[in-house]
């Protein structure tokens, strides 16, 4: 009788081992590559901090001015930059509907001289509360995204942006993934 218990327990251990070995690996999305993106994020994938009523993704982004002239990041309140998100949808970048809620530009634009960089820590929030925007589970996340900064080529005498935004390819980040909480 003892050998039957041993045989049965050995078969069960082997079965568990085989089932674990056959479990598929989680699928990690392939990120679109843009090696020339002037904005780089500190990571490729972000998991949010959960605060109950909302979650927050904290992204550090660095803009590198590779143009031959100074450019100007438009601030929100007193902190640069004004930004929005685009979501990668199949093979196309689309506006995600998420942008920094910026009631006013209270400070002059921030100059970034040719060949220099500026880093900013951005907090992307998604809410669980009804009638809050952006709503958790909306087009903010999960998925592959990129940042779009508000950057101009010139400012007026008081330092406020007075020109059209630079072309899109001069204002976007590398692709990164926002993971579900």
C-alpha cells in the first residue's frame, strides 16, 4: 500500500510541474520604436499607485532640444510643460482625450536652449469616482501611449508663447505602456 501512495504523490507532483511548465507567458505588447523622439520617459512600462478613489501614474519625461535654436515649453500655471497623451491604436497614434487640465498660463514659457534638456515629473491621474475625468478604464489606460508637449519656437517681449506649436514630430515622446492597476 505504501508504494501506491508514493507513486500517486509522484504522479501528482509531475502533473503540477507539467501544468506550470505549460502555462503561457504573459503577453507583453511590442512598443513602437521612435529613436528620434525628442522626449524620453524614464521607463517603458508604468504601473499606477492606487489611492482608492483614483490611481496615479508618475512619469519623468526629459525634453532634449536637438534644433539649432532655443525653443519654449508652455507652462501650466507655473510648471512646464502643458502636455497631452496619444494612444497607439493598431498602427496609428490617436489623441487619447487625456490632457493636463490647465486653467491658465500664469508664467512665461520656459526656454530650452539648443543642445540642452529639461526634465519634468508628470502625474497622470485616473479616477474611480462617478462624474470624474478621466474615468479609470477610459482611453487613458491600459495601453501604449506617448506624450505630446506644447512647445513653440518664439515668445513675445514678456516671455509668453506667441507662435504656432512646433511640428508634432518635434514635440513627442517615445512610446510607453500604462498598465492596469
